[in-house]
C-alpha cells in the first residue's frame, strides 16, 4: 500500500435495484431527506444536453491538472459506473475531453463527475451522456500522478466512498451512502409523492399558509405592524 499513489479494488457497490428506484426521484427530494447536508457544491454543474445521472461511484483522487489516474479508472470501470474525480476543484487544466468521454459512452458508464475542469464543451453539450464539472478550459492535462483510485474522497464537503450511489439532475449532485439507501429512498419517495400530489391544489389555495408562517415569525421575535 502506498497512500497517495495507489489503485485499490472496489469492495462493494450499491445494487442495480436501488439505482433504478432512485432514478425516478429528484435530487432535491433526496437531499431534503438527508437533512440537506449532503451536496457536491454549487460549482459542479451539468454540462451535457440533459438527463439524469445515477449509479455507483468509482472514485478517483488526483493532482490538480493531472489525469493519469482518471485514465486508469476508465479501464477499471464497468457498465453502469459513475466515475467521480476529485481534482481539487482546480480549473487550470482539463481532466477529460471528448475522446475520453466517447470511451465512457462505449463502456456504457452512467456518467462522470469532475471536481475540476473539462474541455470540448461543444461536444459535451450535444450529447446526453451525463457530465458534471466545475468549469471549462481548453488547456489539456498532464499524466504524471500521483493519485488514488477507490478511496473515499470529498467534494464540496460531500464525502463519497467507492460504491456509494451518485444521483444528479439539473439541480446538481447528491451522494447516497450504501448503508443508507433503503431508509433514504423511503423518505425521498414519500416526499416526492407528497409534493407531486399538492401541485394540483396550489392554484385553489387562498394563501401560502399565512397563519403558519406568521406564527413561526412571531415565535422568532419578528414584529408585525398592525
């Protein structure tokens, strides 16, 4: 073992059954069901033409501007995987571009997340393969290492362990820990159903729970002029 420069095996991953279930739930509902504390940060935005990202994480920790370990991860990934690259949020050099992404599509990955920059944005936005990144630059990467594969990483305060479930939509990304998928899905599915059921009645409501919000504001010491 060489901490900082090692390629490890992924010991487990969230099952396909849970992946299919979470695909139908908005990221916002999942996030709300996790106390709104787990998010990849507002900098990571969808770059592709549209579509949901959902699959188990294959994690990569790399030096800023270096994609040697990312290339190795593409060789290790299997169908349905989400490659999650922590490049420290650096935007100086792109970690992936159209050729690497074409390889991801050929291997039927579920998407790629780069806490760093990508390039060939014109190509990315014309395809529906899920790509999330912190920025864009034409400057290419280096291939010197070091880095690590299949170790826990953190993106914007969100911890991602190998095999955790990554879900992404237009609002951003959320990581669901393997151990919590059942509990979180139950809460998120219930919240999604509740919010969907209430849409029909919004236009008929006399107010936006004015009494309830006033009571909360008064509880917090807010003054109301009469």
